[in-house]
């Protein structure tokens, strides 16, 4: 493996969404997820082949849900799995899938490039307002009696979900620090492809002595990937999602797909509150804004199959400071 001079290196953080692992409700098995990850990994491998050094972040919402459901079904025989441990489990499993697919793609391409997954903790502020307003649904639906029992016995926050049943909700605080950042930096500097901040990272808080403790919360994976990109001084932040480009006035007769927007335009569109859905594109745009405000050069939003074309400037939505 040929080392590059620091000034010659192009470092990118690629955040891949849930569509990269689960394409639809009929393809959710471990094998299906592995195959889907392989398709996305191929496009990232082509990006690496063209000279990029890459750190990969990924979502894990459905996978955490599966573990929680298995845990619930087996609770009459086995201990249940805490939410933060579910996050750690999925980082390992999804990391394995991406690692192996990248290894095989590199072998086919004649590339010598190591890949490693870092089980990553991400610190959040224990005083984040999100802890006063848990809003992120997790786990399966329950009837009212079971929900209220678990609220009483286990301290869960529960809500009724639009007539479909009751669900547990947890906070979604903002990430403040990637705990394993130094290790991630060293790996990237050594030319390793790093899979990190999976699912937004394992949420942890610090006590008065600075000791870490896991906490039941969910960190937005785009926010965590943005923080990572800023922390490692990546020149590119690429969000791989379900659409080829970002649209303004999405879902209306005035819908328009955007090739390029400036930081100022992105902030204005987000503030207008009509263009990007809260649980979909809005956090991606916010993550990009934070990255560019902290000195990032460029962000791209596109789907996995168009990563190469987007890098060539042929498609995708490119967001720059000016």
C-alpha cells in the first residue's frame, strides 16, 4: 500500500442510509442486508479506487429494532438487551458486512487497502434539552396496559402512536464528541478505510470524574457523521440516501430538483420549513450546514448508484460555502 503525502490526500466521510441495507419490507433477512450492503460497498470501493481515503458512517435503526424485538420475545428466558448495547451489536454486525464486501471488491479490483470497523462511542451532553422531551420511537408496538406497566416498572417514556398502538420513545440528543476520534484519525492516516459512528455512535455521557456511561438515546447518524467529518478535517462530506438529488418544494407541483446550492441557500431553505421533511431530508441538510460552517469544502447528497457520477459533477446535489 502506497502512502500518500498529507497534502495530496483527499479524505471523505460517506454517510450511508438505511436503504443501503434494507431495500424494502420483503428483503430484510441477514442475507438480504449483506447483499444490499455489497451494492453500496461497490460504489464506495470505486470511489476509493479513484483516490479517496474514506471513513464510512451508517444507519442502524431497523437493525436495532430487530434486536429489541428478539429481546422482548425472549425476555421470559433471557435478560433483555439495553438500547446502547443494541447499538454496539449493530456496529459490529453491519461493520462486518461492509468490511467483507469491501475486501472482496478490492480483491476484484486489484486494490490493496485494509478495512476496519471501530466500535464507536459518541458523547452527548447530559443536559441536552432532548432528554426533557424524548421523541424517537424505538422497539415494537405495545398495548396500553403493557406500555404503562413498563413506564411504571422500568421508567420508560411511552406514547400512543396515531392509533397504531403504544411505543417507547427515547431522547435524540446532539453529538458533541467522537470518543474514539484519535484511533479513527490514526487509521485514516495509515490508509485504512474506517467504518465508524455506526448508527450515530453509541450514546454516552460523562460523570463528574470524566468516566463514560452508556445512555438510552439515539443520535442522528447524519449529525454524527457531520461531526466526524469536521473533526478529521475531511474535504468532502457525502450523504448517500434514497434519492439522486435534493428537491425543494418536495411533493408539490412546484417541486424542483437542485444541482447546486450554497450554504446560505441551504440555511434559507431549511428555515422556511416547507422543503425538507423533518425525519428525512431536513437532518441531512442540517448536517451539511454544520459541516460547511466549520470549514468543510463541499458536501454531496445522492444515491449509492450515482456516487461516481456525482463525484464527477454529473449528478447529485452539491452544496458549497459559496
